[in-house]
């Protein structure tokens, strides 16, 4: 409905989506990428109360969060961007309490460090290219520079999209592509090409 596609074209897009390897892999792997996609699409496609909170659930797959967060910050302001952080912060506090506390920074950075080891290098995304150029160093200053550069690119794209007053459908497609080319992703994450397909 948000893309104003004719019924036949909507049917083709839905059929291609359901037959796609990323969709089938996501279902087979029990991944949450489809729910993340839904949470990040909903605020662009529908106008409803609480859409910032729903968008925040999309940040559960944090490799997609930066462009969407920066776009919300640029287009909706600090208050709306802060609302998107509520689900993640609440979840982290519950996790932190269940883990018995400890070093707050270490617990907060734990998923990123595990992801760096478990995910390895991607297949041409910006973070992978910077990692390869830096010799794969995991020294804190190098990590800060790597992630800082990628976050700066995401922020630049997101702010440019907001400044251009792109339609919600175009903004969603550009932000999805930005997330996909900025961070390493598994094959099932490529379901985020769906908003691009709809254009």
C-alpha cells in the first residue's frame, strides 16, 4: 500500500520475495531478520503512535541500526531518536541484571566483539574493506577508527536523505542499501533488498 503498486505488481513482488533464497534461508535458520525488516519498514509505511518504539526493535540486529537511527535523528529530532533506543536499552538492562552486573562497558561491547570474531570478513562491505586496509588489527584505537569511519558514512547518507526530503519509500530503500554495504551481513540479511525491489 505504501509503495502504491498495482495489484499484479504487488503479487509479483510478494511472490519473488517468498521464493528468494534470503527469505528461505532466514526461515530455515530461525533468524530474526524478517522481524527486523518489518520493524524498520513499519514506521516508513504507516503513520501510527509508537512507531519510534517499533523502529527501536529493528535495532536488535545492530548492523542495520546506524543509518536508520541517524535518519530518525535528522528527520525527527533528538526526542524521537531517543525513543527508538528504548527497546534496546531496556533489553540491555534486563540482560545486564541477569548476568549479575560486572563491567558495564565490557558487557555492552561484548556482542560487537563476538560479532567481529564470529562474522569475520564480509564480501565487500565498507567495514570489511577498512579492516583489510588496516591489516585486521584489533587494537582499540584501530577499532574506534574503523567503526567511526563507517558510522560517519552512515550518518552522512542518512542526513543527506533527510535533507533531500526523500519520499518514505525512497528513504527506506537508500537506508537499507546503506546498512547492507556498510557492515558485513549473512546471506539471509539480503532480504533488506525488498524495499529496493519495490521501487
